[in-house]
């Protein structure tokens, strides 16, 4: 319960951090437009995956699983 798994990037985000406003801990909450946020998040994950293809053959399965797991349509 101390962490939230990001729905696009798959990383654990802390729900609380001393001295940090809760809103800042959620990237989506810092945007005024959910649709624009998710569109940008998926654009970033797709760019990451495309770029990582250059290095994929040198990475272990554990490293490959560490990247974004969802694709934009």
C-alpha cells in the first residue's frame, strides 16, 4: 500500500514522501488533461521501446522486463 504501480510505465511510485506534496508524486495528477497525459505517456514508452531495440540483443531478460510493458495503439 506504500506504492502505486504506474499503469503505463510499470514502476512503483511512492504514495507518500516526507516534505513532498502528494500531488507531485503522481505524474498524472500534475496534468490538467488525462487524455493528453496518457497520450504523452504512451508516446514516451513507444519511443523507449523503439530506441531500446538497438541494445536488446545485449540485455538479459531481467533488463528487458524492466522497460515499459504496455504499448499505445
